């Protein structure tokens, strides 16, 4: 599974994976170890079954950050206009209104050079390809 890094000018998600199967979406970060994260095409996530707080970032289909919050265990996070939600254990929050960039990572490290950048506006992260 490929890993990505979601970034704004002042924030970085660290390496994340896209939850592409029902099982990955259901488990979320519950069994994750380390600083990895998860990207989900959804409008809501919950932290039931989590042992520690997570940072949750909701983005619209244009890659703009709609809401970012640190969520404690046993909570629900819902953003009606979200196309993508990023879950990570990082404590920092991106600024609301910032546009995200998606970078392809190789072996857990951000790829360098022109081939490392997937897109400049988050379209690949949401997968819809619309403008």
C-alpha cells in the first residue's frame, strides 16, 4: 500500500495511508503504532475503541481544510461538507482555510524531486478529479 504525506504551508500529516477497504475504514487507527495516519473518504469518524487522542482534519473536495481538531477517545467528529478526513497522532493542527498538498512517500520517506509530488491541491487525495 502506498503512503502519502498531506501538507499545508505550516503543517504536515506525516506518512499516511488511504483506507480503501471497508475493514481499513472500520479499524481506523485503533491498531496503528507509531506516527502513521489514515485518510478516509467520509464526512465523519469516531474514536470509540481508541486508547489515546488523535488529530482529525476535514478537507473539502478542493483540498481546503474545513475543520481541524484534537479528538479524545469515545467521541464523534462530523463535518457535513467534508470529502476527506485525515486521522493522525500528531498534535499540531493545520490552519482552517489552508489548501493541502499531497505528496507520494517511498519507504516511509517523502519522495524527492519532481516525481514525489502527486498534486498541488488535494484532488488526488479526494479521488473525484473535479474542479
